């Protein structure tokens, strides 16, 4: 077992560096020569059409996949080492939630601190309660994941990662399959979490509106290669033709259709 | 042929690797005691009734068959020894392991495969929790604890089934005293312990195979079904295959 990497501080957000990354499955190379850097506390968006390798990149960042070439480091430590992720408390919000279906929402949230024994049961109850309140999920505590709507599942998935008190938070398509109002709510949550918790965030999405509204910087992937990088304005402007080709304009709703009910968004 | 050999070696290697992972987490066992108790209930307690029913009728049919043959030679008094040895050394461990494969291994594979397909296993890894530690280790420990009890129970109920048939079937008509005396005269403690050792080996590997099949599942709901079928079939073939070699070693 490799030694645990030294942690700068338990509270500081982390820096992610990806250098000449290549990920292959057998003879198929999915990611080619990917290099970028995510600064501490930044919201970094990875955008691209389906099949461009966004999720593979995210899974490589979290250590679920190993690079074939190149490197991924988090605070200077190799991302392939599980101890690196444990030290920085990296967490991933899965596209479909990946909630534990046999556990209630409350138990899903309490799972991490219980397993790692990071707190006593009374403290866990308090922490889970606060997190549920933060994401307006108090009424869902006793429900099972199968009883939740798509939007609630996403929020529970985010809540579960927040209980881990992460310093690096990765989101895989956080607004997919959600109506525009719920998508706006989720992007608001991502922004406020960065503001409140100073967490470094990497968001994978094909939602142009989300990217524009939350990203500090972003990259655009096409067939496993970075075709544009910079601020959202720079990337979207320089790659307008590519973006129009990839993303059907109809799905990019500029104005929420349910503006009247924004104060209490309906569940999807 | 090459593909089959490659798949076999790949599967074998995966099982060995999984066992290695589990052994690495052995020091964490004390913190998994709650799960061990839970799985003891699921693997053992809930399997007792079906093991009892199966074992009773296996002992009964064995007594019926041997009784029919032996009564023509006037040698019914040997029924106890034949049933005793057959059940203890062979039928109880094999049939209990078969039931384990059908009832517990299938459920285990289904659960783990569904967790894999719906990314719950990945979620555990991103929460820095090793699935091998909380899903496999406690199950293997539980099966090691309950398998001797299940096999012993199966042996005793099988003997009882043989005795009931020997006493109440008219063409055998063997008194319980003669049945049990015949059984005890021929049986040694080693006969029973050999059966228990077999049961322990079968149970351990049937659950290991079930966990490996579940964790190796890729795809969707259809693959969950395939994984369950594979788990049960491989488990049963493993039982029959190793039974021969263990028996050779024990004789």
C-alpha cells in the first residue's frame, strides 16, 4: 500500500492537473493528449457532445479509470492512488445518482460518516439534517431512492457528497433529464456550494446554459480531444459552429418556461 | 477452444484476485461484525428449513432404495450404516452446497450485479469504501461460520429421514434401535468431520464465485440475469468437480 500523500490543509480547495492524458480501452483510444489545470476553488466545466469522452475523463479524474499515458495529479499527488482521493475527500455526483437503492435517503447520506466513523451518531444526525435542509430535502429523509423524482435524486446525490465535506467535487451531467427550472436550481446549487464551501468543482455537461452560468473556465471536447479552452464566452464564441453542430438549438432553453413558479420549483 | 481456455483462466484469475483483495481487508473484520451477523441470518438461518426438508427426503429415499435391495438378502440391518455413511460423507455436504448455490449464491450475485450495473459499486469506491471489505468479506466469514452448522443439521435430518422410512415402511420394518446401532457401529467421527470439511470448502467457494460473478457484471438488467445463471452453474460444477478430488484425498 503506497503511503498516504501529505495533505496541505483539510479546508483548502485542491488543484487538479492533467498532463498529456490518454485513456484507451483495448485498441480504442477514447481520450487523446488532454492537458488542463483546474485551480483551487474554481468551477471548471468539461463540455462536449455525447461520446466525446467527457465521462471517461471524469472517471479518470476520480481514479475509477487509470490513464494509459500521461498523468492526473491532485494537489501534486497521483490520482491513481486511492489514498490521494481519501486525503482530499474527492467526491463524484453520478449522472444517474448511483444512490444505494436499498437504503433510505437519510441512510444514504449517513453512509459515509458511519463507514468511516468520522462522527458519532448524534453528530451524524445533525450533519445529515442540516444537509437535507440545505437542499430542501427534509421531507424525503425516510423515502427510498425509487420513490424520488429525477430532480430529487440529483439533489440527494449532491447531498450525499456534501456530507463527505469534499475539497474536490465532480459532477457528471448534473442537469441531464431535468426540466429547465430544475436544471436552473441545480446550477444555482453548484454555484452556491462553491461560494459557501470553497470546494474545487469539475462539471461534465453538454448543457450550454449550465456551462455559461456557472463556469469560471471550460474546455470543449470533440472525439476525445480538446478543441477549445478558456472562459465560457471565449469557448462558446470560438467554437460556435462546432457547438451548433453538436447541440440541437431546441434543447437550449434560454428562459425558464415556468418563471412564475421559480420560488418553489416543481419536481420533475 | 482457445477462447474458452482464455475465459476460464480470466474467470479463475478474477476469483483469485478478489480473494486477495478480501484477505487484504481481513484486519477490518472486527468492524464488519454487524454485517457478518446479518449475513449469518441470511445465509444460515433462512436456509435451515429448506435444508431440513431436502435432507429428510434424501435420507428417506436412500433408506427406501437400499431397504428394497437389502430386504431381498435379509440384510436390512445394514440400512443404518449405509444411510449414515452416504449422508455424512457425501449427500449432506453436496446437497447443502447445491442449496446454497441455488438460494444464497443466486441472490448474492443478483444483489452485487445490480449494484454494479446501477453504479452503486462505483459510488462506494468514490466514497473511499472498498466493496470487497463490506460486501464480500462479511459474506465469506458468515458462510464459514454457518456452513458447518447447516451441514451438521443436514446430516442429522438425513439420518432421521432414513430411520423413519426404515421403521414405517412395511417391507423394511427395521426398529429404530437396530437402525441407530447399525449407523453408530459403522460411523466414525472422521466420517462426519470429512463431510463438514467438504461443506466448508464448497460453501466458501460457492459464495466467492457468486460475489465475483456479481462484481464482474457489465451491461444492463439482462446481464444481471445472465450473471445469476452463470454464478449458479459455475458454483454447481465447482462442487461436483472438487467433490471428486476431495473424496479421493479423504479416502
